[in-house]
């Protein structure tokens, strides 16, 4: 390479070093609309309620995991109230759970109270009783029956195929071939 010519890397490092002081002395450009004060803080979202001891209590979290939020998000109450901060339904349901627990109700009693209030659709999974058992057992039963039918048809088809029939018949071997086979086997040590 010739000393009088510089490489592309040298040129880029020189240009970058020359632009750094220019970039540091520039004032950030900001429009008046972006810097306008926020006159109503409520526009930024709803205010956060105070955090209680029940926010992450394992019993409350497990209980809220079985109850569906009724805001239409199809999440459980705990997930909805901890991920969707615009939802006002899940915090209200959380407060109901906490107040019922403070009143001395057990977990199943709280779930039953929500079912009585909202119907069985408030549960994340249907109860394992009555006709709901169909939802638990029918898919496994159908998969077993269909799999058995497929296996039966494959076995039946294999039995009827000419290749399977031909492979199950042992051909007759003449005496000369039999003697040759026994001779070769004795050479191998069998």
C-alpha cells in the first residue's frame, strides 16, 4: 500500500473524531409541545392503590389464579391486576377476595361466592363434577378410540398385503442347496 494514500478506516476515524466535539456542543432540540406541563396527572393513568400485605400472599395469588377476571381479557385475576394497569375490574375483584378472607372465609367458600355472583364462567377451569367430566374425559377417549382404529386397520392391511403373505412362506430348499448351506455354516464355526 502506498504511504501517500490513507485507508478507509483511517478516514472514518478522522471524520468521527472531528464530529465528536460538534455533537457535544449542540443543544438538544425540543419543541414546546413536547415540553408542555401535564395539567392533569390522571391523564397518565389511574392512581395506584396502596400496597397491602395481601398483594403477593401465596394463598391469595393461588386463589386468584382460579378466578377469571370479568373485564373480558380471559386472564385470571392475579395476572390481570399485575399486568394490565388500565383494568379497574381485577383490583376490585382482588379487594373482594381480600375482604372475604378477612371475614374468615376459606378458599373454597370464596370461590363458591364468586360462582354464586358471576356464574361458573368466572372459573378458569370448569369444576370436575357432573356433565363437566365430559370435557375432561372425552378428548382422551376419542384419541384412544381413533388410535386403536388406525392401528387395527394398519395391522389388517399388512396381513392382507401380498408382500406380507409372500414373506411368511418359507420356500422349499433342495438337498444340494441344503448341503451347501450346512457346509458354509460349519466353516463359520456354527
